[in-house]
C-alpha cells in the first residue's frame, strides 16, 4: 500500500466495450473527482476498434484520464491474460478494479497476485442461456476477489446466495452531481420540434437497454391502456435505447396501433435533452440495483414512475419521491401515468422531494468517500495477508 499519506493509490480499472455505459461513466467521474488521492488508469478491453469511434477512449481523453487499450478478439480470448499481466507489471497497481463478468473472470485466472482486487457488481441479466452460464461462472470468480462492491441490499442478497462471503460484500449506492442538468427551455423546445411533438402534448420518457429485464413491453402495454381509457391528455412516449428487444418492441407498437403515441428513438449518447422536455420519466424495470437513470431523472426535476424491483425501493419511497408500481403490472403503470398526467400539483411535490433526496443522499462526494474507504480496506487486508507492503513484483 502507499508508503505515506501523500502517495496516491494506484488503481487499474478494467472496462469492456467502446460505449460509455453507466458503470463506465461512474468510473470516469470518480477518477476525475479523486485525482488528489487516486491515480486511476482505465484498461479498456475493446473489440473491433479499427475504423470505429471508441466513445470510452474519447471520454477518457476529454477528462485527461489515462487509458490503456487491450484489443479483445472475442468472448473467449484468453490471450488477454498475458497482455493484462504486462500492464500490471508496468503500472504496479495497489488495486485492480473490475466492473463486469469478463474482467472478473480474467483477474480470477491471473492466479497468485500481490495487488488488491475490488470487484464491482452491477447485477445480472438473464435473457438467454449464454448469459445464465456467464452469471454462474461470475459467482465463482467473485469468490476469489478481496471485496465486492454492489449497489443495493437486493443484489447483496443475491451475492450471498451465490456463495460470496458476507464479510466481502460492501454496499455503495450510486451518486449523481447536483449540477447534472441545468434547465434550458430552448433545448426542450428544440427537441420537441425534432420529434414533431405538438404544443400541449405531454412527453413521457424512458431510457435504458432494450432487454427483457428492463420491462419496456409493460410500458408499451400501459400506453395502449392509457390511450384506450380516453381520460388522459394527449401524450407521446419516447423510449431511448437499443438492444435485443428492439424488434419485438417495434412489432408490439405496430400491433397495438401506437405509431403516433409511442416511439423507439434508439440509443442516445446524451439523454440530458430528453430530460429537458420530459413531463414524466418511467423506469418499468423487472430487475434493478441503484439505476443511474433514476437518479438522473430525480436531479433533473422530472417526476418518476418506477417499479418495486430490486434496489429501487431502497432509493425512492412511494407517493413521496416517486410513484412505485408492482413490476410487470401494466394496469397499475397506466393508472400511475394517468394520475401524474392529470394531477400536476402532486407531480410537483414528488419532483421537489426527489430532487432534495438525490442532492443530499446520493451525491458524488458520498460515493467517492465510500469507494476510497473500500480501496483502503482492501489494501489493508492484502497487506495483512502478505505480511508486507502491497506491491506488484517485476
């Protein structure tokens, strides 16, 4: 571990892919905020980088965060192991931070190590047999790390059930900066025009990966029920995201004759303009931890309708900071939408309470201090285990 209080903690953070996902964005922000005490380098495992813009590389460069790329030839590329060993020998980290199933597995295969290993667990998806097998493998990998950080008690319980020792699990909810969004009516009007939204038409926004556990099929069903009720003002549902459910959702919208009311608008690298024009944000998930998009909507002063899935009830309270409905219940979701669309005063009270909660209890300073404490705890454990200062041998 660092030999003095003035020496920075050296961290290698392994991130897969070329897109700045929510977990990647959290690492980028932590690295920028914690420069005084942490020297963090991103190790990017990316496929097919030739000729394609790597958004993660661009974001790291913009934030002046060092990054090393390791080309990834496919899901079973064990050639990454000697490459990763070379990076570790070169940078001699006190901590290696892993953020997803593959990076957990790679570090587990490194064998004997003299650095601390902190694994970040963001939950599992179960859309096919391959992912279910990966999830089982991941539970084995995580048993070998020094500490697992996850975002909510619901995920901690899953880790315990998967055989992870209780003393290894630390819960750190995500954080959101209070200045995430500055309200700009001009941007809101421009984006309403971009999507052909008429004056007086209410905008309902949802954003996230288009996969089964995100529950977008229930939002589409709820929109159909809301339209059929005849009691709602004119509205438009905009669903931002991409994923394996995209074609199924498009067919559902077509079959329910919702082309004028529900739109799939694709992946949006920056969803702030959507918050600028949103009247309601919907997170219809069947499984969640501490979703960044929920915190983003709260700090953007957009009223939220979401479900009681996973860690969501650990973040918001029904009828105080959001409207919560049972996961997978399109009837209750439609009723909640009608409630907020027709009771603006209630929506306003929820909005302000949610904003205050996000500002005071989910700010980046709290998140950063908790992660830093986890780094120090892992290094202390490693030092005791080795009986000497933690360092990577040449």
